[in-house]
C-alpha cells in the first residue's frame, strides 16, 4: 500500500510539471491578446503606452523562459497568481468554486452507483430476459446521447412541461437533481454492462460452483464473493475515465448554470484569463491523480488477496 502511495505522489509531481509546461505553452500560443482584453480595447480607445505599461506590469515583456520560471517559483509556494479580470487571487477563486463542483460530482457519483449496481446485478441474474434487454437499451442510449442533449431533454420535460424541478441555480436539493442525474446517468448505464459481464464471469468460477455444491445460499455467493470480484474492473474503468467525467461536469455546469469550477474555466477562456485557466488545469490534474490513488487503495478493501500478493513481492 505504501508503495502505491509513494508511486502516486511521484506521479503527481510529474503530472504537475507536464501540465504546467503544457498549459503555459498553450496559453502563449492561443490567439488573441489578453492585454487588449483586459483593457477592453473593443469598446474604448487604448494607446500603445497603456498597452506597454500593462505588459510590463504582467511581465509579458520578458522572455518566455523567465515568465515560466517565475510562474513555477510562485506555484511551488501555492501562489497561482491573480485573475486578469477581477484581480483576485486565483487560489481563492478556485477554492470558492471547488465545493460547488464537489457537491455536484458527489451527487452524480451517488446516482451513478445507485443505477449501476441494481442494473448490473439484475441484468446478470436475468440474462437475455427483459431486465437484461432494458439494461442493454439504456447502455446504448447512454453511450450514444451527448450529455448536453440529455440535459436539454430533462430540462424540457421536468422543468418546462411538468414544472416539478428547477432547471438552474443552487441552494436546494431540488436544484441539483437534474444536473447530477444528467452527469451520472451516461456513465452508470455503461458501467452497468461492465458489472454484468464481470458478474457472469465471476459466477461461473470454480469457487462459486464449489460453494453451490456445499449448499451456500446464492445471495451470499453473489454479494460476498462474485460481486466484489466483478466490482474491480468497474472501479478501474472509473479511475481511467475520471477525466471524461470532469469534462462532462464542465458541460453540465454550463447547461444548468451551476457556478462551479467548470463555469469559472469557461468564463476564463472567453475572457483570456490565463491564470484562472492554468490554475483550473493544474487542480484538475491533481484531482485525477488523487482519484486514481483512491482507486488503487480500494483494491485492498475489495480484494484482500491483493494485499497478500503485495506482501510476497
């Protein structure tokens, strides 16, 4: 376990270095001039002197390697700079929006789990019968329909036609149902098919057949043995697709006017607020590595045999 934690911490440092260089380079290659955006050059006359003063203030008149070096030095001190648009520290801006995004993702994961497990188990127990066919149809829908289109359908049905749920805003649990369901559904139905395949394979293993021969009840074999083994690939795929999950969260936040990190990043892109964009990318990279660390550690809880195997290495 400690070996995995150490490996992930080393990976985190490497990811941060690569992301920092990648995002810094892309920001410099991006079209447009943030100086003109900050000075609002589209609506007012901006002189060359004003531009030069602001470039000097922001350090844009220095060589790129000097700008990157100063930014990395501040990054080591957890100083992500200040927003170009409002002058607030980027760290404060991210931490203000982080709990809002965290709330959405946690509810989405809860909905995802509440759909994945029943659908996966039911379709595995009723192979080629109507529950299995329904699960297959839902998986096809979830894999085919973009999340924003599903969100628009839910808004039209539940917010516009039935008027039982709000379509935007935060502050109450009713306002999180539609965005969380939209984000969780598209992943849940796909994971349900993966869980089904794992359960069918696990239930055909020799130790399950031996348990049946000894008269062990089917539900004990399913929950205490087959389910734990079938859950491992589902968790692994979730860890690998956490980037897609976060990308979907950005779309959902924009669609449902959810003021989280995704909305902040999109606003920063349109206003060319580079410090916000760089901070968001780095924070997302840290989150992906941390999630994969918890995925690796969960193996020890789900399958104790992994701990014994690690001890023999």
